[in-house]
C-alpha cells in the first residue's frame, strides 16, 4: 500500500571537530600558510614561479627596511630606503655602501677579497672589483658625487672625482673635480685636473698629464700645465694621413715638424709652391737698410728674455709679406736676409773685380819696376 507520512525530525547530534584551513584571518591581515606554485608542481618555497612575472602596481615589503633580491642563495641586489634618496646596492654580497651615503649606487661587480665600496653620498660604482668611491672617514658628505666606471683597484676619493676604469688609478681626497679616463697607476691630486695613460701624475690644479708606456712617473711641475710624454712622437693634423719624418718629435699634417734636436723645420718643397716671382735685389736691400731694428723684450717675459729684430708692423710695411702686420714668419725673415746677402755678395765681388782691374791698369802704365 501507500507509504505513510514522514515522522518528526530527530534531535540534533553533537558538534563535530573543527576542520583545518590554510587561511588565517587576523584582524585586517589575511595570510595563507601554504606553498604556492605557479607553473611549478610541488613548490617548496612560499612562492615558486616558472616563467616570466608581469607586475602592474608596486612591489613593496611594507616595512621601513631594505628589499633584497637573491640569486643562487646569495644577495645580488638590495634596495635600501633613505630619507634623502634611496640606495641601490648590487653585485657581490661583500659590496657595501655607507648607511648615510644617500643616493649612491653600486650596480654590480666585486668579488671575494676585492669588494666594491662607497663611502660618500650620491656616488656610483658601475662594476669591476676592488673599487672605491668617496673617502672612508667619519663624514659621508664631504667627498661625494664620486664615480668609478669599472676596472680593478681604482679609488676615486675626491669630491666630484671620476675614474672611467683601468687598474690602480687614484684620485686623492684633496682633489675636486679630478678625472682619470682609464689606464694604469695614474694619480690626480690637483683640482679640475686629469691624468691618463700610464703613471701620469697631475698634482697641480688645472693640469693635464698623459703618460706613454714607459715605466716611470711623468708629472706636471706647476698649475695649468699640459704635459705629454710620447716617446714615439706627437702628431697634429687635420686629416688621417699620419706620418713621422725621420727624427721628428712633433709632426704635423702640413709637413712641418720639430726635430729631436729641437729645431723647427718648415715645409719648403718645390712641389708645394707656386707663383714664383723674381726679386729686385737692389730694391730689397734698400728696404732692409730702412727697416728699423730694435733690442726689446716681450711684455709677458720682462727682462727674463731679450730679443733683437724688427716689429711686425715695420716688416710688413717694408716687404708686404705674411698674412697680417702682427706676425713675422721665420721663412720670410730668412728669405729677406738671404736675398740681401746675395745682393751684398754680388756688390762685394763687383768691387773686388774693379779693384783688381784698377791695380792691373796701374801696373801696366807704370815704367818703374818697384811694386
């Protein structure tokens, strides 16, 4: 037959035990006590990701403390908060930045026993090993804005000092605005000075010193000097056809050069000249005779050096040589002198010839036998 009506509900049984959950609701914080894997089966860390991570927004540890990024279980990058400007510390785990060196950056480099270190604010070490920027003293603000591009064992201790790279280069803490582009064992202690090459020393303000490969120091001996040591010679020019005449110390693209003996030698090749004209020697000699010659000193030299010669204005007025009336070319001075000597030589020879003829005539017309 048909089923009878349902009976009344029975009494509620006792409450079962609480179930487990990875989530913890603690006030406003919600945490999960599990390992999360994205593209990873069986993650062993709090978060393991296989593949690229694309983030929109901000990565922040939420604390007033540094944020570290590790590689192979070693610290590779630290982002350190600072009241003035954050500090970025990268590279070997032994690299260091003074806690108060605001705005400083070590991009990388360093190794065990040769770490990179920054001691003063707003300084930079791009890489390399054993490099230092700033001065390791009690005040991280006095020798800041220093930078080292890389290389090995370089020390930019001066304010605004810059070392591009190389090996064993030093900018002294006494220097301001010193620079060493690279090379080896170069030293700068002057303000706004530069040393480059090998064992160049710029110890005075406003100086530039270049050292070639010779294994000895080359130094300036005063402020605002330009010093170059180049055993193979120095070339100056406006093209790329570099050449050194035999025994040239300073050569130029014009062909003129300074010899190893200290003589300036001008180009005088026939093939380099044109529009040759004859010279009226008698007229030139007359002009030479009328040319004022003085004994004088340059204003900048005082009595340290006296000279003899014409003024450029007088020389130009007499001969019209050169590009203006403020300079005298050595070749023009020599040319005028040589042509004048030729004229005088011709006159002397002519006089000697006439004297010989007169003496011969006198002998022919004289009947006496005495001399």
